[in-house]
């Protein structure tokens, strides 16, 4: 990898806040002359040529699009992306190509990437004629195949940028270098890879204990119990203090969970209620706007970090093993909750920069509170250089195809994503959603809005038990994959194109993923069907995961009541 500096980079770049940045310079074929740059009224602009046939992947957790070639991507933090424009829980200014290189732009600004546009100066006049034509809407607006294409990048309100260039034969070789720049992938405790069950948000401690005992009696494997907003004395905004009417003896509750062999994870968000004991100490170290009437702590300030960390250490000492960090993104399309981009923070960050950095800074604070205690937790926003943090992204969106696409895309950018089970309308949907969950980075059942056990309400307990038993059989394989992520930067869950970069069939496959070294997972997202098309790369040989029977490579129609999974044997 090699870093190129242009102009005067921003002070508040993600690399400044990284705790494990591991930059080791090597020579690259791409040199500084490859780039053209200029300062404009809008910000700092970078341009470079794209070779014909270049395919572009990455840009963080993109739920609406997979291959970004020819697209315009603006990396905005948003909890509810509605189109393929770059909005994301976790936008990351990093991409990888099928042409042997990838790039990370070290910025916390809402950068814009034009992934293939033709500039007038780049072509002779005789070459400008567009191809084809036609009368139908599809023909008129279809993507044109053009040569002389450039990528143009705008870093708003900036005077310069540091660009890190990574080179490798396959996309996986490029991505793992980006992850190692961040410090390597996260270390995950074995219990975190088991089933995590989040309880109904209005249950008290006794009801949660009864539910945990019930799961045990029913032989439903479970490793962690999640406690939703009801544990706070105030929750929107938060007090971070136990609601003693629902949890009269928190120590006894946490001790009982430990006796049942269960870890405990508490929900929260950072917006701090006026009745919280943290409110007055945090007041000088918070933003100039409130959210839901609560303070927005400036986690770029050491004073705010210490106040927040010291309080959470008390919860950890009581027996809490992790936290679900909610609402650290922004909801522009769901009531416009979130703080404005023009917000000012005591550290000097503005609202745009803080939105981009919020998740990473928040995760750091909670990891400080946990000290050396292992965790595998949840978060609603992440960004650049996030691979070392043992936090998995989740969403309030719920389209099954978006969720599967999120699994596939997350591995490009040092992120983890769970297609959590949160709600379903029938038995078949329950089973299909849980199948995808069982073969993902985190096996999460988020039953926060179920006053009961979802699969019991739908009469599919036996089927669900078998799904979770399969998950626990996967744990040694998952643990090995995460160890490789930690030491080498290879994502444990990744798109087919990462390993099969020269197979053009993989350039549009956004509904299958690789798990570890040898599994290919192809979930079925149409609830009324047991059939889907599956592609097995021809470069390898495959067997059915369940039967060990050989399966022919290439495209095929698969019918399976289980989730289709295949194992690579060569």
C-alpha cells in the first residue's frame, strides 16, 4: 500500500481517531501522476482514468446496490436509505476494483464518487457519438458502454486529501490490506458466535429470567440475552440508570443470567436525559444542539469519553458483557430525527464529520468501559477503519433482499452486518429469515416487539431448534474465519467476486456469499417458494453441504427446504 497526499488534508480525518492504524509503505504501480487534482468552490476534486471493463465494489454498507460501476455515490450517513445513491448506516470512502487496485480516501466528509464519467478533453470529437438509440424508455436511458472514462471524486469543504492505494491480484487481496491498515479484523469471543436473543422491550427482570429458563428447558441453544430500552429509568433520551420498578435488583438479575450460562447485552443510545447523573458533567462537552431533549456527547473530547466510560464501567462490573448502540446514525427519511450537519462540537468537529465518526468514537468509548472483557455487540453506525471493532451493524429496514445484499456488501469495507430476525408474518418466513441469520456474522433474534417467543407463536419450534443447532455446529468454522480476519484481514463473510475476481458471472451476484474458507451460502428470500437460481464458480469444485454429494459448477435451479449451502472441495 502507498499513501499519496494532495493539498492540505482535513484535520479530522478518520485516521486521526484510529487506535490501531498500521501503515507500512510498499511500492505500487500506481504513482502520484495517476491522479489529477484541483481546488474548487465546492471542495477538493480528484480525477483518474478507469480502464475499460473496470468493475467497482465497496463504499461501506450499501443495501440498495452491489456493483457501483457508472453510478454516482454520495456517502451520507442515513438510517433508512431508500435508493442506491450512497446513503448508508455505514458509508466508507473505500472501493476495490477488478483491475488490481483499490483506494481509501481518508475523509470524514460526505464525499461524492462519480464511478465512470466521460470528460470532453479525454476523447477525440469523432469518438463522442453515443452508441445505439431506440424508442423505448429502457433503450433511451440504458447505461452506455463508453471508453475514455474517468472517476471523479469531490471531497466537500476540503483543501486536500490523503489517498491510500492498495494493489493485489484479487479483490480479497486488496480488501485485506485495507483491513490491516485499520489494525486487522476484530477478535470475537466464541460465545458471541452463538444465538443472541433480544427480549420484548417491556419485559421486567423476572419475565426475562423466565424466558431464559424456558429457552433452556426447550433445548433452544442461546448464548446471550439482550435487554431492550425498558431497563432505563428514561430511554428517549437515556439515563443509563436502571429502572428499579422493572429491575428492582439488577445485581441479582445479572447473577441469575450468569448462572444460566448467558451473557447480557444492554440497549442504549448516547443522547443523555436531563435526569441522568451524566447530564451536568457532560454539558460542557456536548454539541450545541439537543436531540429528543438530550445532550449529544462529543466523544472526540477526552473529558466526555471519560465521563461516559467511567459510568459504564459500573455496569460492566455488575456483569454486563456488551451494549447495543442505537440511533448513532441519522433518520432523514423517518421524521428527520438526527442532529443538523451544521451542528458544532467542542472538539471542532461539525455535524457532517461527527455523523461519519459517531459510530467508531462511540464504540471506542464502550470498549474502554469493557476494558479487556471480550464482547460481540451491536451498533447502528460505523465508518472508515472500523475492522478492529467487535460490533455488528443492524437496521430498522427489513426488506429481505436488502438484508442479504448487506451481508454480501459489508465485507468489502471492514464491516460486519446481521440480517437479524425481527418480525415475520408466517411460519415459512420465520424459518427462511432464521436460516439466513444462522449463516451470517451474528445469529441475532431481535424479538424486542414480541410479547412471547416468535417461533412458538408460529408453531415452528422444532424447525427453529434445528436451525440454531446448525449454527452451533458452525462455530468452530466461524471462529477460524474470525481468527484469519484478525491476523490477515480476510473478511469472514464476503462476496463471491472477492475470491473469484476474474469470473464475470460474479460481478452482479448480490444474493450469495462466502463464509470462511470453503462455504457458499445462497439464502432463499421468496417466502412462498423453495426454489432459486444459484451460481457456483467454475474455478472450484463443490459438494452439497448437507449430503456431501457432488454438485456441478455454474448456474442451476436449486430446490431446498433448508438454506442452500455448498462446500468447496478444490
